[in-house]
C-alpha cells in the first residue's frame, strides 16, 4: 500500500517550532491487519481536521503487519488533545489487544523544517526502540 502523503490540516506559522510525533505499530497476526488499518483510517480522517495539527502522514505495510504514523503539531497539548478525543481515544483502546509492539518518539523542529522526512522519523524510531529495549533489560 502506498504512503498516505503529508497532509496539512492547518498551515503552520511562518516561524516557531512544531512538536513532532512518530510511531510504529506492529499487530500480532495478519488477521488483525484489516481491523487496524480500517481504524487507522478513521484516526487519519480525524487528524485532518484536528486543531493544532500542522501535518501528518501514514505508512501501512500490511504484509509485515506494521504501520507508521508521522505528525507535527502546534505543541504537545494539541497532540494530547487529539489523542484524548474520539474517535482516536476509543480506537486506541479497542486495538490494544491486537498489538504486538509499539514505539513512540517525540521531538521539536523549527516549522521551516516541515514536513519532516520519513528517513528522519524512522531513524528516530529505531533509536527509541533501542533505548526502550535497553530500559527493559
């Protein structure tokens, strides 16, 4: 499946910073993929009208059971408000039992650096996964 390209719900200001989040989700089985994918599309629709959302993209790799998200926000509060709002909140709760693993990473960038590249996001996710694994040891 192709990447859902960077979409800009709310243009960022000409200067300042954006709060960025990247995530990687892996579902337990191939039969969990359609459910996760359909629910992620509902969350995608929500982010496209979320206050404070500067941009978002999604990569789905169904055969690998892996999904990536990348989004930029006005600030941490805007991201967390989105996460606590339906349908996102209910989607995440309903999908917990299907999750094999998840990784989240957060950072700030100057708004002139938007959109963030997938190469940068994946590198940061890999670093975070290593740090999480070292913390569990």
